[in-house]
C-alpha cells in the first residue's frame, strides 16, 4: 500500500509541468519576502503566514488539478454555469463582505480568510467559454451575428451580474479581456472587435457627458491626465507610488529599509502589500527588482502560450490563452496603476500581492495549464 502510494505521487509529479511550477514558486517566494517587508511596520507575521499556507495548499492543488480531464469537466457545463451564478449571488447574502466600497468578498465565520468569488469563477468562466467557442466553431458559423450574440450574451450576463452586485470594475474587466483574447484566438472576425471597441468608447463618452459614471471613477480618469488634480485625495495613492518607485532608483534602498515601505505614518505608501506591492519592490529593490518581477511573470505567461500551441484540442488551447490573458491584464493594469499611467481599479499583481484566494486560484489555473501540457500530443503526431 505504501509503495503504491509513493508510485502514485511520483507519477503525478512526473506528469506535471515542473518548469511552470518552478516559475510560479519563485514568483510566490519573491512575493512572500516582499509581503514580509511591506507588513513589517505592523509588527505581525499574520499576512506572511496566511500567504505561505495558501501557497502550500496551492502547490498541492496544482498537482491535483493537473490530473483533471477538462473534456469530461466541460460536459457538465450546466453545473459549471450554475455554480458561477450562485457563487456571485452569495455576495448578496449575509456572507457578503464589503471592503473599500466593493461587495466582493465572502466572510465565512471561523474561516481564517475571506473568499473572493470573482477569483474562483475566472477559472470556470474560461472553461465554459472555451467549450462554447469550440461548439460554435464546429457546429455554427463563429463569425455570424447569432454566434456573436450568443458569446456576448454569456459575457454580459456574468460580468453584468458581478458588477451590479459588487461594483468591482477591476475584476469585471479581467473577464472582458480574457473573453476578447480567447475569441480572437478562436477566429472571431476582427470587425466584431472594432465594432465592440468603438461602441464601448462611444457609450463611455455618452455616459461621461451625462454624468452617469460614478464620481469616484471619473476622478480616477481625470487624475491620469492631470497629476496635479486633487493630489491630497484621489491622486494620493499614485503620487506616493511614484515617489516610492523613484526613490528606489537602480538598486533600491534595501530590503526592510524603504522609506515609505517601512513607515508607520498614514501619509506613506498605501496598500503596500496588495495593490501597490510593485511600488514597494521598486523602492526597496530598485529597477533591478522590478525587472526581475516582470521577467518572472513574462516567463509564466509565455509558458502558458507555449502550452497552447501544443494542446491536443482546440478547447484546451483556448483555455491556455484565457489563463495567459488573465495574467497579462492583471500585470499590465497593476504596473500601469503604480506608474500612474492607468486608473486605480483594485487589481493585484499576480503571485506577488497578498491574497489567499488569489494565490490559490493562480496555482489552480497554472495546474490546469500543466495538465494540458501533460496530455499534449507528441511532436510526431502534431500537424506541421
């Protein structure tokens, strides 16, 4: 019995994409060190412990999820779709927990961390969308109006429901970007993207002119074009971020030595272990540290896209594209927010920012990619 258990575990490890896992673990370890530094002023190791335990559980899930046959999972698409809807609706129950103006977390009594449904539903949404794209491609005309309406309806239902409940625009946009990348990879005609972008821009302009956009959101766009607009209010976070990044210069001020990262005063860098951890890295480790962060994330993204090219089915290839898109959007938005070139929309830096649900979901997502790579066709069976 013991021998069979060892053989089973060995088989699981050997089938996994250990290169991808190593990259994820390196990024997470880097993030743990920075979380420790960024929360040092609080005098507690709670954040590090929670993130560390979540990372260990995530590694276990990485191996387990890699064993799941996605083709069998998507056959239960009705259950997956129902799960997505119900999980979002739980936010409207007494379990829903509001933070920073967003009703985006579930607080379960006795559970050590809050759960963010949007993080978990990303995975099932990508699986469903991949299967939907394959079905339309094989049974209908993917470029036709009914097909586009079918795809768009799915997106609008999920994103609309989540945003109406939570007011969390950042996470909602992750779904939109993943949808766009997967649809493009599947062969949806370029004209539909041009039409969607043009229509979205026009709708945004009309809503802006009619003052239908929430004031705080309008201010976040105004401050991008005028950094002197309300520097003590809406521009405060990003102004502090620029000062931290600039203060780090090439090699940084040293780990646990950042002027703002280690400061206990309220005027210092806000959310330094979550939204603005990239700024803390820049202050303490300089441009060298920032380049190392971007290098690790780029390597993880490229590994996902490389796996997409080797997937044995269209559905699995689209899933890999969706996972990569999720990482790309969050990375670009978070870094852009820290550099004061994009609005603050509450997106954390993948693998580096503090967040138990986030790190678990990321390892599960990469476990899905690992499983696809393990089931990929050998070179001699692939089409040239």
